[in-house]
């Protein structure tokens, strides 16, 4: 059997990442596309006023807004990102996500090769 490293989406087929998750009332919805000790790739949909509270990671986390806009707090500094914009949240710095409006994002976390 062939190894599959990216899952939950078709291969060799153009798709919209934003259409892979739906905004659901009062929820944060996610779909994991890849997860191993080196990388995590997840698509998220946030309803208005939903959030992921402050936390940190052992890897660098890069977010790209697919639809709408989201607010990110990184090490005490606030950033508002709009569709098409990307932000890297460095490893081991506390960060959080808040939806002032419904939005969708792609999250890629790259972990160190030795932990």
C-alpha cells in the first residue's frame, strides 16, 4: 500500500481549502490534513466570538487566512489578519486566536527535528 502523508483531502485534484471546513454556530471546527512529529497541517473555521486561548508550541506556527479576518495575540502583541495574509508565531511564545467575525485559516506547525 502507498504511503499517504496528506490525508482527508483528495490528491491530484484542485480544491479550495476554505471549502474543506464549514463555519458552525458557536464552534471552532478543524480538519487535520497531516500530523507527525515534524509537522502539523490543519484547516480551521471559527464562528464569531470563538477562540483558542493562550498556549505555546515547541514548533513555529504559521497561519494563513483563507476567508474573513482573525485576531492573533503573540507574546502580548495583537495582530489582525485578513484573507490572504500570513503570520508566523514563533516557537515557545504564547499565542491565542480570536474571531471578531467568522473566519477560516490554515495552520502549519513545523516542529524541531530533535526534542
